[in-house]
């Protein structure tokens, strides 16, 4: 069968809403060229079939079948390799990463460049939906008495948030030309609720009317950068990816037995037959930071460490991760407990630590955007979730996916400057979400959360550490040793408990 005809058959099947497994595609490739092959396959599919596999093809009864290898022999060939992993080529392409490209030296102008870069990129995302004017034009019109008092729109960055005596919300916005106040009244309940989610340094669009004296804009619409509804970008891939974070090797609360059971699963050595079959489909292990517990991260930490030396912690981590089968690609970014600068964005782990791990393990910065065989995964350790919990109503540690929804709405991973997250003022704001990911993966808060938002799969992957003394004091209940597994064909996600 010619390559073109094979593609035509596969395209026809996908046109009808089906996905095709790699094994089924290989069998289709063995057929002679025939325009009837796609119709033959479609006529034999039940209503419950979403992914076409080898058992759905019925090629033995296909009249056009003139394969060089009999169908039964091909099936035997697949059966003979059934115990082996289904995928050996698992490409990874790093699309965005701060590593080796940091520009920050701490000068004043870097802060100016950082915020200008953020405003420029986020305002461009909003501009297609808001016919905005510069803030200076409002101030100029007010001073000259020639201002227009009809419906107007602006795009601004939040510089101050206050509540009035009447309970309204008065927010000061800035752009490169000036500053202007906007009032969100309690009479517009939905709009007021939206405005209550605004935090410092957000970039949004506002529509409203000026007061008679031209000194205040009364808002009637708020526009976040957000992503389009149903923004699936990628053609589906195949196989499975696993997402973990916050391993905290070296801590007295690290869950050794559960971790060993997890590694046994990855190696296809689980006592459960279904898990052994699932292990064959694994292609990627994505790790979102806090590989080790670190040293000196918080007062009294030395009393909660079983490994006191951070390099010994990484040696143990390397021992664990090097046991993962070679066909599973590991992509690893740092977190706030790792041995890199605390200010975000963080570069990848330093070379003398990376050398402890197998060469096949891919180290990236925090955050980083990676392409996993056509699937865009945005990795971010998630420290800004602390800021969202403190600043946005309804966001909590027990439901971290809500904080991740706020990130996607803003197209920004960490909007608040100068709060809980220490941010290095790079010339480019590496937290802006330019390319829409298929999957946003965070950690940090030690609780599992999975949610779909406008076509983006949001995953917070929990921890491998039981409840710490600090978590007991602040009433944070972790969900340890729960592993989200994602089918890259359809983004369906399920949890494994170890």
C-alpha cells in the first residue's frame, strides 16, 4: 500500500471521529492499495469503539487483502512482542525554558522591562476583543475638558485594589502611558464577582463609561486574556504519560514503600496483571519539582531529615529514578526545595547534580514548555498557588485545580510580584502563557487535583510525602502516592493509588 493511500485510509477513519492505535496503523500499512479498506473497517465497528485497535480491523475477511504477510502471522508477531513496551520512540522537544538564558542582574531597568514585556504580550492577547485606547488619552481629555463620555475600553495592569465605604471595588489600572481608576459596583453582581478575583499586576481589558467629571470609569465588562473555549490544539498522540511531583527524597516522611511499589509498576513488575499491561503503554514520566527535601528550606528542617546532606539526597534520588525503564522518557523540573536559585523562573538542576542521573533523563527549568510527541505540556512547580489561595476567593489547597484555572484565565502562571513567590525580573516574562498547552502540570501543594478547562487538562500531582509537622499546624491534608495517568490519545485521566 502506498504511503499516500495509507494516509488516506487513516485520515478517513479520523474524519469519522476515531483514533487508530499504532498496532492497527501498522496492520493497515501491510494492506494493498484499495479505496474500500476504510469503508470495510468502518462497517465493522460497534457504537462503543473510540480507538480502533487490531481486533477491530477484521482484515481476514477483507476482499482487497493481498498482504505479503498473512494477517494471522502479523497477529502472531504482535503477540510475540506483547510482553515488551509498545513504544520505543518517545521524542521530547523543549519549546521554552529559562535554563542558560537568564538575563537578570538586579538592575532597576530590568524591573521596568519585565513589566513592559508582560503588559505588551498580554494586552496583545486581549486587543482583538477590546478596542482599547491609551490611559493617557483619558487623563488628557479630563484636563482639557474635551473628553468623550460615551462607551470606552482600556487595557490596564492592576496597580492598586481598594474597597469603598459602600462596598464597591475601586481598582487603579496602569499602562505605559498613564494610570486611571475604575469602579466595579455591587449592583453588577456577576461583574463584581469577576472583579473580586483580580489580583495585583493582572493585565485585563475593561469596558465602561466615564463619570461626568471624567475622573472615574464605571466598568460594565471585564475581559481576561483567557484561552478560547474548546482550544484543543494538538492532534492526539498515543500511549500514556504519568505525572508526579514533590517526591521529597531525604525527608523522614518520604514514603519509601509506596515509591518502591510505584517503581515496580513502571518496570512492569506489579503483582496486578492490569497494571503490568498498563505499564507497557507508558511513554513519559513528567516530574514537576521538589525532587528532594533539600536543606535549610525552613527553620528546624534538620529535625525532619533522614538524609542531612543535599548531595546525598540527590544521589538517592538518582538511584531511584535510574531504575525507571529506559523506554520511559523522564522530564524533570526543579521546585522550591531543590538546589537551584529560589527566585523564579528557575533554571534546570546544575550540571554536577544532573551527572548523578542517567543521560536519558531530561532536565528543564521551572516553568518549561515541552512537546511530548505532539502534546504540549507546560510544567510549573506551582508555588504561586500560595498567592492565589491568599488572594482569590474560593481557591484552596484542597482543590488546587481552581488556582490553575486562574492561571489559564490570566494566561500567566504567577501574576503577583513581591508576595510569596520571589520573582527574578528577566527581560522576558517567562510566566506568560503564549502557546496554549494541552496539559498544565503543577505540584507544590501536595494535593491531587484534575480538571478540564476550555480544552486544557489541568493536573496537580500530589506528593510522595506524608503529612509534615508544618502541614499539621496549618491544617493541610496531603493526598500522597496518588498518580495521575493520562491517555495521550484522548486526554482521559485516571488515578493510581500506591
